C-alpha cells in the first residue's frame, strides 16, 4: 500500500435558522485542514438540503481564506447544470484560487420529482443529462473558441475571439468523475478524467459482494480503459477515537452501528454496496486499511466526514487521522 497524501470531504452542513454560521465553520475547517497539511478539501453540491448548493461559489470563498490546499467538488450532479454556465463558474473560482480547483462531476438528479421541472422551466425528460453533459462541461473548460477563426467580439477596451472567460489553462486536466459502476469507470478512463470512488459502489456485473473486492475491480477497469497515469482517490468514512473523550468515542461507535446493517448485503437491481465505517484507534484503522484490496497501488485517501457531527469533532478526526499516512505506508 502506498498512500502518500490525505484529503477530506466535508458536508458543509448548517442549521436551518443560521446557515451563515455553519458555512463559516466549514470555511474555518478548510483553513484548519490546510494548516494541518491535508492535500485537499472537497465539498459536495446538494440541492434542497442543509448543505452547499453551489460548490463553485463556496470554493471561491474558500480560496480567499487559503493558499495551497486543493479545493474540490465531490461531486456536482450534472443533470441540473448548464454545461457552459457551470464551466464559467468553475473557471472563475479557479482563477480566484490560483489554479487549485479540482472539478468533480456525477450524473444523477437527486430530488428530481421536486426540482427538475423548476430547473428546466418545463419538461426535461427528453434532454441528455448524463455522461455527454459532463463531457461538454469539460470541453468548455478547455477554452475552445466559439464561432469561426475570424469571429470577434468587442468589449470596452478590447477586441477578442470569443471563448469562455476567464480561461484558466489546466482546469480541464483537473476534472474528475465519481464512478460507481463498471460502465461509469470505463467511461471515466476513456474520457481521460481522474477517478473519485467513495463508500458506495455498484456490484452489477461483478461476481462478488465484498465491497473492497468490487471497488478494486472498478479501479482496475478504470485504468485498463485509459485511466493509467491518472489520479485515483478512494474515499472512506474514517473516524479515529484517539483524541476523543469517552462520551464522544461512544457517540462515534453508535453512529457506525446505526449504519452497519446496510453493509451486509447488496441492494436493488444495481447491487449497491456500502463500505463499513472505520471507527476506532488509528492503529486499528490502519490495519484494516492495509487489508483493503481497493487501496493496493492507490496513493490518495479521502476522509469522508459524517454529516451528523460538530466542527469540533471534525477537527479532532482530522488531527488524529494525520498519522494514518506513515502507519499505512509501513503496514
């Protein structure tokens, strides 16, 4: 096992009556992560929930509070997005960050029965809302010119060929996809995107119900499809208890127990599998990670912080987890 760097995924949650306080806590947590030496801080984009509804806007704010840490979206559901407008927002955030945005995408449309008609201002069911929409977003990030070679637009003090502005070279090469199935990871490898794979996978088409075995197969398929040499980041819910008091450690274990039953079988037609949460001393967690078949040859581990915890819990978890890298490297 060769884990060389840690990143974390923070939920960005907040109370209904005071969103600014929760968002401020998340910004401070990202600052804390940078000071502590984490390579990256990632946020989900979630609609209709107490979470970050615009990852690009939030990470633009985070970029002004940090200077070195990578800032990632894990993930933006592409079905609700206009590819050009999303690319504009991500490019602006990337320019503000000095080239630190990691743009992660997925397909799917959570809460579509409530939201899709509103977003599209009418019937949306005939639109292509999957991989091709992600590909178009990435192509806009590349900054291709619009119109013919002689097309020019005028703005105050400038005449220029039209393309997405601001154009930030390199952002398209920092595009990721959250792959959960054989078809999606193969597409990710063929398209040249980096791969995000977390604590939920689909075992459809794979003769195993073991989470680590299935995830390793997905990673191998991604590399065989063209992802060799690209980044792969594996996500796990990891909750060390070393720095927690007794009551907090008990709360952590209760949380994991409440989610354990879902890990015992595959769910539905897609044979969805859930990884077991890793709660306990760092030394114990490191041993379990060392035995995880999905992590063989992977260099990036992403801690997925639970939704239900407090910012003080998150700081304790991030502090304790820092010692995972040297422990895993020698396990």
